[in-house]
């Protein structure tokens, strides 16, 4: 993997990389390959490898923030937990919404069964508050390019809100739609203010899968 070509932002305490679709951030029981095994290649002159400050789904491409030391990791993680990081995603939906834009406020909870495994579901009684703003950017061949701005950071939030809030799943989503993967979801922009330092601003170019589908920004 040519990580230098995927480096979007770099300073003494932070890196932002354009994570490719299909690469998990952390290893798991069924995950043979993950970003963790490549982190030593991202030391870029530092003694210790960087650490992810948040996560993206395996299929989700785009901006991933890495901390280059433990103190920075602690501050970055707290910024995500406190909602101080602005994130903008792009997704191709398997249909066209009736409205141009809107807000989705549906609480989400993790639901698990032995037969189907786990997924996130809308749960108005036990779910955690989850809010996402969205707007349509383009339409083509019965599909749409939609910008999502999550105000909370729940697992699979955009995927569930697209399918259950807008009523149209993301193209390729095998869990919340009828696709077989990959899920066409891209972490487009990331912005994080820092006290006494320049804010982290990163923009990840659209991946080939979006361009091949006929969408550009």
C-alpha cells in the first residue's frame, strides 16, 4: 500500500489518511487484514506508529484521523466523544429522495440475534440519540449522490438513517439494504479545532467507485 499517496494531512501530532474501502481499521475474528498491521509504515520518521482516533466501517473510504502520540490520542478521542469534530460524508443512494434535504432524528440501539448476528436498529425507548442532516447533490440513472452531516457518532448511523429515515438504503449495503457490497459510503471531509494550533482540515477525493457510477463533486 502506498500510504504517502493517501496522506491528506500531516503535522507533529496528527495524520489524516484516505482509508481505502475494504480495509478494516481494527482486526477481528473474521478480519485477515486491517489498518493496524500497516501503522508502522506510517511512522514517517517518528519512533512510535500512530493510532486511530476513531473508526470507519470496513467498506467506508475516506478521512481517518491518526494521533502520533498518546497525549494527542487522548485529546482527539475526547473531541470525537464531545462532538467537536465536524464530519461530512458522501453516499450513493439506491434511489432518489422526494425532498432536497432534511434532518433525521432517530435513536439507535444495537440488536443481536444468534441467527442474524448484530445490527443497529431504530429504538425509541432504549436507543441513543442520533441526528443526521442530509442534502441531495446530484441524481443519475435512478440513484442519488447525498451529502450526510452527522451530529452524533453512533455505529452505522448514516447507513441506518439512510435506510430507515430517508427510506432509501446506500448502494451495496448488505445489512441495511439488499446489496452485496461494497457499501458506497465515503468520509469526505473532517475538521477538528485545536486550542492554540491550526485546525485540522482534510478532504478526501472521491474514490473510483463513485466516479465509475457517474458522480463527481
